[in-house]
C-alpha cells in the first residue's frame, strides 16, 4: 500500500517560482543584449562610415588600389586636397589661381548656379567665412514661453524690406535639415559661453548631448 500522497498546493507554489526565475533570466539577457548594442552600435557604425568613404574614394581609381594596397587612392585625395588648401591660402600665386578658377565657374551659365549653391553651403560650415557661428535662442512662443536653439545667419534684412528683422536657421533634431525664419531682432538672444559646435550638437541631438557644463546662463531680455 503506497502511503505517498502528492500535495497539489506545493506544485502550484513551484510553478510561479519557476516562471519568475525564467523571467529574471530573460530580463537579464535582454538588458545585456541592449547594453551590447549600446556599446557596439556607435563603434560599428563609425567604422562602417569610414570604410564606406575610403572604399568609395578608392573606387575612383580601382586599378591603383588593386595594384598597391586598399586606401592609397583615399590617402592621395586627402593629401592633394590638403596641399591645394595650403597653396591656395598661403601663397599669392596659389590664391590667384584659385580666385581665377572660382571667377570662371561663377560666371559660366548653368554651372554657376550649381557651383555657387554648393560653395555657399560648404562655406557655411567650414572655412574662414562660416555662417553657422553665432548660436542664439529664438522665442517661438509667448505663453508658455518657449525658446529654440538656432544660428543667426543674416543680421540685416533691410534690403528685402524687413529692417527690424534677422534671419535664423533652426536645425532639426536627428536630421540634416532645418528651417530658415525671419524674426524680429528683439526675439533672439545670443547664447553666452557656448560655441557654435556645442550649440549644433545640442540641437541635432534633441538636447541629449547637453552643453559643455551646467553653468551656462542664457540671458533673456529684461
């Protein structure tokens, strides 16, 4: 005669405990996976972008890269660009050649629109005539008071009939795009102790990147 009896209550207690254990393991694995993505993601994307740029430039002269080693065309392009920039800015003859070439492209019908547009865009970000170098706050709403980070691009619009207005570029977050708006000069405030690069990083990252410190004071008009 078998005197052993099963206890249904014990089984019902064990099942939730086992499920809880498995849930904890799955949660740990999921968190570890996403943490791995957080660590590897930016690194892998950066490597992929660099590799894509290098391989794309190498494909301009594939025979050269195949005969020597991958990346030689990229290095030649970088060295040539640097040399042209140095000669065009440090020597009178180089400056004359660059200015003459620039004048020719700006006066050629059809080509001048493409060339001048690309030139304006590139000089807005790099070079001695950068346009996005004056970070400002622009008031976009009165009640509640809302301010957006932007860049002053034109401080005088009297030539188009708006003497009291300025133009401000407002970059979008997580995108290579933005708005250009006309706004009264009294509705903007220059950001103090913030560089253009820090302001752009703050705006494009949706504010997540932050500024260089928490001690920045944005002085609003009294």
